[in-house]
C-alpha cells in the first residue's frame, strides 16, 4: 500500500499543496518546461540529470545525492555527433530525449 500524506492534513492550512510526505519512489522536480538543444559528440559519455536538481541542466552535477537519493543520472554515449533536444521537464517517456511531455497540463501547472 502506498501512502501519501499532505502536510496540510498533518499541520493544518497554509502549507503549499505540492509539499508531501510519501513512501513511494522519489519524483523529479521540473527545472525547465522546455527541452535543451545540445550538441553531442559521438563516443563521449554524458550523464543526463533525471532528478531535476542539477545546476548544470540538462546534465548531472551530483545534486541527486543530497536532494533525491533515489534517483540516478542516465548515462549514455551517442554513436555519432548530433544535435538533439534533451528533456528539461524530466518526465519524458524517451529519456534523455524530449518527447513533448512538457506540453501536457500536469507539467505546465507545476512550479519551476
């Protein structure tokens, strides 16, 4: 059973509704509601931030270790040089690449 308790129910009114206690898996924050255009070098290893806390978006800076320990970066090596759009909302179904999920209402309503 997955339990989610809002702090509002525990502490009363006045607590932002996005603050929750949860026993479920960690969920990434939304650092950008737009994808990042990136020039990738073939054969080079990249670490895409999956938690949303990195200050070097869209790439990992290790922030997940303290802010989202259950989330890990996605490491990938492109086969050739290419220009791509990497996901900025962290909810893509094709990580690390943007699939347009940032256009959906559940992302548009989220705070940055």
